[in-house]
C-alpha cells in the first residue's frame, strides 16, 4: 500500500538517517527553508498595486545617541556629541552661540562668527572711590551699550604688575559697582575696565576708561601728616571721625594723607564745627598740598547774622596765603554741614548743604596753574572741627553749571536768598528816596519811582553792609559785568565810604564824598556827590587781562586797565555794598551777569 502524498508532490519514504549524516541533512534543510522564506517574504511585501514596502537596510533610520552622533541633526557651525543618550553640540572654532539656543530643537546654532564684526564698546567712564574701611576702593562705571558678555577690571599699584579679574554682571543695573580690598594705605592704585564679548575680544585698550585712588585710613592717626602753627593744637582720628581742636585765635592747622598725585577728584565730608572765641572760626577741607608749598583750602564759618562771607577758598603759595574767592553760603553752628569740593581741569567747585543730596554750589573758581597734592582737613582760629564720612572719588565731576546772572531790585520788600545783610538793625529794604541825578548823569541813573532800595544806614560806628553772591555759574575766567544804582544820604554819611567792595579789594571807594573815587587798583578821577543818584558799571575781561569802568553813564579813563591787579584773584568773590565808617547809602538794581 502506497503511502498518502499531496497532489503533485512525489512521496518518498526514506529511512531515518544515521546520526553521522544528520547534521548535513539539517543544514541543507535550513538553507532550503531560508530560501523558501525569502521568496515568500519577497512575494508578500510586493503585493498590492503601486506600493512597495520592501525592506531596505540602507534606507533604515539609524538610532542616534548613544549609537552614533553622526545621526544627530545638522546644526549650523556646530559639532555633535553624545551625552546621556542625547545629542549635544559644541561650536566649531571661530563661531559662538550668541543667543544660547544651541541645544534647542529650533535653535539657529552657532550664529556668531568671531572672524567678522568689531570689538565691543568699553564703558564710557570709570570712577574710583576711597572705601569706608581701610584698604578698600569702590569702583563704578556705567554699563556699556550694547552690553558685552562680561567686563574685566584691571588694577595695579604704581610700579607693580597689573592684575585683572572678571566683573560679575549681577553687579550691574545701569551702573556697575564692585569693591576691591587689601590695598595698602597711601599707595596709589590705578584701574581700567574693559568690555569682553563672547568671542573673548576685549574693547580697545586705547579707549578703556581709567581712574586711580589711594586707600586712606580714617580710623587712626597713623599715616596722617599734621602741620600746625600752635603746639597745643590737636588732631585725632577715631572710628572714621577726623577732628582738629585749636585753642588760640591765631592757630592754623591742616592734616593731610595720601600721595601728591591727587589732581581731579571730588572730596566729601560731613562737617561739624564750633568756635571758642566769637564767630571767627573756620573749618573744612584742604587739598593740593604738595612739597612746593602750595595748598588750597575750602573753609566755612558758622552761619551767623554778623558774618560777611561764610565760605572761603584760600590759596597758599610758599608762605603767603590769601582768600581767592568767597560766598555767603555757609554752615550752621553745632549741626552737620555737608561740604563737597570738586577739582576738575583746574576748576574748583565748593558746595554746601545739610546732606550730600541737598547741596548748593557756593562758588566756582579756576586755577591759572595746574596743581596736584595730598588732601585732608583744616581749621583756622580757636575752635573744634569734626569731619566724618571723609570720602574721595576720582576723577572729579563738576556739578551742572548754575545761573550766570542775577538781578536784585528788592521789589519784594525783603532781601533775596542771593543777598546777606550784615547787622540787620542797620540794613533794611525801603522805598528808594526821591533824589535828583548826579551832575554827570544824563538821567539813566535814577531808578523807577516805585523802586525799592536796600538802605544801609549809620548806627554808631558800626560797619553794616549788604553782601551779594557772585553767581556760581559764572566762569570768572571769561568776561562778565557788574552794575548797580546808588545814592548817599544828602549829608554824605561817614568817612571812607565804599559803595562797593569785593573779597579782593574795593571796586569803588573814596576818602569822602567830595574827593575823587578809585577802585581795582586805579584812580577813577571822578567825584560822586552825595544826595544824588549815580550808576556804575564794570566789565571784567580776565581772559584779556583788562577791565573797564563806567560812572554816571560815561566811561572812565583809566591810568591802567590791568585785571586782575597784582595780589588779586580774578574771582572777586562775594560783592558787598555800603561799607565805610557810619555809612548811609541806598542801593538798587544790582545786576551781575555773563554774556
């Protein structure tokens, strides 16, 4: 009986192979099976019209990291690497990811080329401020626009190598601020700040702002140099308070520190002073003190009703010291007065106020010579001056230029803030008297019928006057003018009348009202009679070294027109009206102006 076989397939009954032959038979069977399976798979995957899903290993999507970074997406100017089974990128040499989206799905890669573009912009300025504690210097600068990747501050002691360190951008909010410590006292530190971009390029060294400062120790007297005219005068420095005490009226004391390189700076201190003998005590700041004998002092006296000028700027050359400018702005006895002195490019500004945020510029003076030197505090007369919060900032920045003119007609019936009456019992505002014009005047000398006048009248043998400040905004190196109308009482008043005086000397004076007048070191040769109205005008031209005078509407012929005269400063300081013995004077229409 034949065994059953499927149709078309030849059946064969074979005996079981021996074990020795079984491997070859199994192998052959496997090869035949694989061939049949491949043919079947090919047939199955090609079924369906127009569609082929034939598996092609060459076209398969390869697994990316960690298998191969070559399979990572292409990113502009970047190289891929595997990290934690993810694609991570790094910029190729010469390129930088400026916007920080290198690993983002839609990032634009390393879009900044370091081979193109310009260096970053350095900050516009750098300031250095002596710190509140020993060894500290505080640096600040305005943030550059556009903002760089980072800043770098480089500092160096004089003659020592430069040390550079990055500045944290977290310290910048419009203005960048940082503090360096460990600086030795009385040795100058120079600093410069650079902008650095993402490519590591620094701003131009030529335009890098620089500043310098010297660390000062206000907690002890060591390191301060004392110069005093009275052996009994004392200086103390404890806990940041610097104090001078003079026991005699003629004593002058100054105490300085640092090196002789202080040139442009802003010097701040809170001043408290008290006089031991009357109101003639001055206290304040000294600076530009150097080995040539030069010294500048900004000194203030307590604000009292009997003082003429209340703030003084004095200059010493060798052994001679003189007042070069003065102002009616002063301090208050027994209370703190903030005093600020700024030196910039030969111009010195002095400001006072109850604190550092409420300051009034008292005067602005220009030095014909450039000076540098040490700085500190000073006192003149019998009394005690205490200074706290003594701080120095470099370079100096002058305050905004103030008014350059003032006109005073006393129309409000009182003395404006720009004036100061001395001896209130002898100075008051009244209607101007009806007097005729002077014999040389064409009528322009007489004030309007309803005008008000400051009346400086005789009270015994006192010396009353009215002081008017020179506007601090005036640049006394350039042309400016002074004019006013005045009249003496019909009886002429007392002896040696001085209708107008200055810190430097008389502008208009005479022995009596019946003798020729003089001023600014010149004889005017003009008699101004009492009981009549007169006017006077001065035009000062320090830049040209001359001045001109007009009295009663007519120019005065001068023997010489040198200005300033020998021994004078070009800054006349506060202007006072009505000085003399038993004066009796009416003043109005005071005008000080600069074109």
